[in-house]
C-alpha cells in the first residue's frame, strides 16, 4: 500500500529515511514536504534508500530532495488563498479551481476562507466543499456554509457562482453552476438597514438594591420583547455595588438574540480597568457567573461570552403578569484602579468622624 509522509522541517527527510529502512520494499507514492510559504507535492515510482546518511550543504535543500529531482520528481507550489474583498456590505472570496486541482479533491474536502470582520464585532469565514460535504447525498453538488463566532447576523444571503440562498446548505448548488472561468466565487451580502430613529418597546421597570451586593431588576410586560422587530438593548436604572466610589453600574437586556424568543443579559460598569465577578440569574433555569470588565462594549461581551442567555418561553422565566425579573449578585471585586483603592479607606474613615457641634 502507499505510504504518506508529512515532513515539516529540514530534517524531516531523515525521519522518512528511518521509516523506509524498516521496510525498504514499501513503495512511496506521494510525499509532502512543507517549506516556509509553500506546501509541495511530488509523485514518483517505488524506490528504496541506502543506509548511508548524507546531507546537502545548500541551505533549504536536502540530499534526498536533490536525489528525488534527479529521479524525475516534479515539484509544484500550493494554491494561494485569496483575501476577502469587502464593498458596501458585501464580502467576496474567490477560490482558484483549475481542472487539475478539482481532480485532486474528494467529497468531504473543505476549502476555508480567511476570517473577516462582521457587524456586531464578530468574525466570520466561508467553508466551501467543492464536491460536497459528508452530509451531501448526491454527487456533483457543492456545499457552502458561513461560520461566525457570535449569533448576531440576520437577513443575509450567500452566493456561490450563479446560485443564491438565504443560508448555507450541504446541497447548495451543482458543480457546473459554481465554476466560472477556473474559479469558484463565494459572497455574503448583508441587508442594508435604513438609518431611522429607534424607539424601544414600552416596558416599565423597577430596581431594588440590597446592601450594595445584590440588585433585582424587574421589567413589566416583558412578554412584548418577543415581538420586537429591532435588536436594541434595554438598560436598567443605574446602581452601585461594593462602594459608591466605584461609579454607576447597570444591567442591559438585548432582545431577539440569537432567536426572536431569546434575549441576553449583560452587566455594565464604567470605571476603566475594574474587574468584577458577578452572577446573573433569571428564574430557576438560567444562571451564569461572569467576569465584568470596566468600559467593555456590547460587542466585546458578545464575543467573549460575558452574558446570560435566556429563553423567554422557558417555564418560570416570565411571571403570570408577563414580567421578567433579573437577579444580579456581586461575588468578588477582582481589580479596581489603584487611586480608588487608596481613596476608599480614607473616605470611610472621614465618614466615621463625629459631627461638628
């Protein structure tokens, strides 16, 4: 049977020689040698190696490589990965696909684009299967998917060649529909929303604070959040944990993420370099401990996972009157600015002084 080797260093040919000495009659069908900037392939007939070790003095080249070239091996560079092109909410990626490259692919082989920045602070990339992925049932079909590291996309279209769909699919299009002049062109088009003033849903709310350690945020008629068409945050009234010098803090609720009946809850603090460990909970089914960073943005929290995801249709989340209650507890102050840390005991001491009479 054919033997496959992947050699990733200059001395990698020595490892191949040692492996072949254990079975010198084993034919080597294909050899891959990775050099900086290129992956090269060669094909050759069965051969065997002598037991004498020898090395070439030419930098970047081995004696075995020179021997293989004298035997008629043909080297070829790997195909370059083209960058993503962006224009007016459209991301385009072209994959070079000449006949010889297509002939070397099999069903399940994937080509992946470079990552690119999407709205909401998340990143995305294309995954293209020119001959279909493992779930494709028919031959001659291409598979295409969009992968993102945060669920903040909606109303987009994927295009491969001459075919456009609202989402990725294992059977996206036929191979002949995707090929165009030796290339496969993939594109993502995001819906351009008009710049109109946002009017948040009318939701009454209340906030209760207990001993600078716990906050209870109640949103009345929160069932309306499941029907809102805009993905915009709702903010609680400001409050303060641990000490008044740490500044205003508040909770944010983002409806419709990642699904219309879901929402995410985030904790906000305004003091830079401050780190707090807090626990967020809704009902009896949803609870999470997060590390809140001062001045962090919504996009950064979505990317890092610093939020509590809630299903508004889960039992025990909404009360009988349609209200939603979010509990927030300060577990630990991990870091605060040195200037505030030095100032707090001085102010506490002054507060205990007797009043002037």
